């Protein structure tokens, strides 16, 4: 095993360890794992319900109709969510998802109108769109050190991938031995568990700088809404391709889409490569900061693009104890960074 790979595994293990020994971070990460596992299992169950009603096209339409209300309403709800404590927002949206998913399972179990299931699905997805940005905003408040914060983002990315695998697998196992209503019930229980694990979360919420219109969550929720809408459109396009051609042909077309887009954007991508090359100095600076060691290179590159060089004359204060932590400062050349003045 190469030294780079061993170092990567060691950093990943250290990231998980730092999150495991922090009770607040542990609860937040377990909540995220439960919430996103429930979301993927729920998506599988919804496809099983929609398919008998109209085949692949029905599955795609339901996917789109599920995402559109979320993409429209979630940004409007973001300012309201931004006014409350993050963990309360997460408890609220997880509870709403759990109740909506459980109600959908009951409707399916009693052979009720499928339209009611679709409405409950849209309600659940609206809540799901608010979950990730609120969780991202909560994590910094739970971290005791900068290394914990970097590690928390790495761990959450890994848990996101695990949930993407475990959610559909769990749904498949349940469907093998029971029925789709049980999948809804399990997804509901996972969402409610994601809410319950945050009820005993205790931390000191830092003061937030003034930002009009809920700007803390607004940008993240808007981005999440665009991703949600794109997923809905993708579901519809893929379903129509299957309806008009075949599963094999649809897979070939969708598989060829990304390489085709890369070819169309080749010149811009080459320009991006040159731009990243210009950031080598900044990337090297960030690689020398211990708290950034767990982060993958794309995350380091994103941070490097946001760096703003400043020149501080000798004797001028860069920051003082007690100042709001609205930025991180790293020095290229400094003889003495810290001093203490006693009045």
C-alpha cells in the first residue's frame, strides 16, 4: 500500500474517531445517516407504488411531481427555518418526513387512492430539501476544534455514500420478504429516529451576524432545490427513454450523456485546469494547515478559490480574542502570530 493511501486511510480513521468521541457530533451524524437512509428506501418504495399505475412513464412523472413543489416551496421556507435553532429545524423536518411517510404507508396498506400517496410524497420531499442545509449549518456549532469541523464534513460525505447504498438495499430486502407498505413503515421509523436522536442535543448556539431575509440557509436551500428539480427532470427523461426504446437503450443513452457534455465543454474545462494550476500556491498553503488534512483535494481546491490575500503591517492586529469567527486566517510569513496583553 502506498504512503499516500495509508495517509488517506489514517486521516479517514481519525475523522471518524473525532466525530465518535464528540457526543453532539455523534448524534448529528447518526441523525443524518438515518434521515438519508430513509430517503433512499422511500424512493424505492415510491417507484414500486407508481409502476403499476402507468409503467416507467408514471414513475418518471411521480419523480418530477415530487420534486417540483420542493424546488418551489423550500426556498420560500428557508427564511423561516433560519430563525430557529438548527437542531429544532432538523427535528421538525425529520418528524414531518416520518409522519408523511408513515401515512403514505397506511394508505398503501389499505389500498387507498394513490393520489394521496403522491401528495404525502411531495410533503416529505419538501421537508427533505430543508434537512441537508440545516444540518450543514448545525455542524460548525457542535465542533470544539477546527480539525473536528473538517472531519465532520468528511464523515458526512462518507455517510451520504453509505446511505445511498444501504437505503435501496434495505428496501430490496424488505420487499423480498414482505411488501411495499413495510418499506414505508421502516423509512418512517428511520426518519422519526433521526429526529429523536437530536432531542437531547445540547450545545451553545453562537450568535449569528445579521443577514436579511434568512441568507444563512437561503443559498444552500436554493442550491439543494435546483439539485432536487434536476433529479426530477432526470427521472422523467430516463422513464420516457425506457418507454420509447428499451432499458438497454436507455442505459446506453444516459451513459453517453456525461461524456458528450464533457466534449461540448472541453474548452471551458481546459480553462478550468489552467485556473486550478494558478491556485497551486494557495492549495499548498492549505495543505500545510493540519485541520484541512482530512479533506479531499476537490474540497481543498474549493477553499483555495475563496482565499483573499491580505497584507498586515507589523504591529497591526489580525484578530483579537472574542471577535466573531467570520473568517479563517493562515499566514505565509510571520515571525510571531500571537501575543497577550494584560490590562
